[in-house]
C-alpha cells in the first residue's frame, strides 16, 4: 500500500470498522510500517520478525517507548511532517518525537472516542481548559487534543484559563459561578497537575462550587513533579467535594505522545480505575523478560497496539505497569524493580540493533 492508501484504509477502519477486523488490519499496517519505516524495519530484523513470519497481531514487534529518543520512526521523511509532537524533557535532554504528515486520522480517533467516553450524554458543554494552547505549545499533543475537544464539543463560552502567568483564577471562578447560577453543566479539562494547583487555590481561599447535574472533569498526565502529589482517591475526593461532581463523572484520560489514541476510564468511584480502548486499539500486559501475557490479578508491562499511529509504529512497549482485566487494563504507574530491568533490556536490544 502507498502512504495515501494506508491512511485511507486506517481512516475507514476507525470510522466504520469493528474489533473483529482488528487482527487483519493490524497485520496489513505492520507490513506497511515494516516496508516504509527504515528504523522500525531494522528493529524487526533484530527480532527475527518480518511480515512473512508474523501471522498473529500479538507477534508484531513492540518498540520500547524510550527508543523514540534514539530513532526516527516515520514512514515519511521527517521534513514532510506538518506536525511533530515531542515528549517532555528528560535528564539527558533527549526528546521522543512522533511525526504526523497531517492530523486527519489523529483527530478522527480523538473526537470519536472522546465523544463516546466523555460526552456520550450531550453534544456540547461549556469547557474550561487548564493547559496551554497549541500556539503556545506547538509540539504538545495534549495542547492539540484539548483544543480539538474545545473547538468540537465546547459551547461558545468555552475558554482556556491558563497562560504564561499561570491559571487565571479570577476568570475561571467567575465562569464557575455563572454555571452555578444558570444551572448549565460545566466541564473542567486539563493536566492533573494544573487541577491540583486549582484545588490548592480553592482550599486556601475557602471556595467551593455546586455545579449542576451533568458537570464533569477530565484530568490527564499525572503530576510529573510539577505540583503537590495527591493519592488518586484523595485527588478525586477533593475534586468531587469542591465542585459537587460525582466521582463517576471524574474521568481520567491516559495518553502518551508516541501514540495517536487515548484511553479512558468510566469514572473514579474506585481508583485505580479500569482503562478502556476503542476498536482500533488493543493492549497486552506482559512479563518484559519473557514477553508472555501475565494472568489476571498480576502486574506486568503494557504494550499498546494503536492502529491510528499509522505513520509511526503501531506497537509500542511502555514503561507503565498494568494489570489486565476482562474489559481493559488497570494502570499502576511507572516501572520499578524487575519490570524496569526488563524494559531497560528491551531498549538495550534496540540500541544494539541500530549499530
């Protein structure tokens, strides 16, 4: 398939396909990425895997996520990418990159699953965004994600309440009070650490709100040492109490720069919650030393198969600990100990394959 053909193939699958089609589509995408993505092909060959030898989607080679800091995973020349999303900085200063010729497939994947998981009961809602705009952070996939959410599903009163000076507390509080007075549902969306700052401000000023039925919160991204860290259950207890939003309307989105699809839970009455994937994604939880699936009630490393990531690599081994469930997976944070060692070995193997 050509680039345009695989793009259309994946677009149609996201829009009209079903989970039954996933294995066939995954193998076709693997063949395309093997043929067109030079660094990925080298990695696959180091694993002894080719489209001729891989007959099951579970056998598609999974690139360790840290490899994105050392290679160019793109079917198109990087200079042809209109959008390049980068990971947050590391101690080494090296950032992983995800190249996009355009965002047609990315935006379709985002809007269709966001609608299902966050706004299934309404078409539009007033949104307050607590994250910089794409103009301020052009290399942030989250900035684009939240801008698409606001422009597609936000009412005319929706706005971004953060800038280079921080959260615009006065303006945000005014919008929250108007939601209370007019009894119009309100949605607060942003990075988890921004919402923690908002919680601290409201507690310091003895402020709370009784937002109307239908109001909701979406947080994402964790804290990343940028605010006081709260245990998950305490975080959602505070959000629920401060805004009068039931915890089953407090949704967490899990996404990473290197992927093109996001995962959601169905609220946080209980945390950690189960994360769900759309039909064009599947996830496995494996022992990184053996790459075998772990049993239910056991923990391992997450591997995501994201077919919306058609220009890059669809199959990525994370550095996140997961626990498989019949419906999805539970996210348990970053790797440590033996699991971290297994991830490190995977990266080492990748770097050796580059030589």
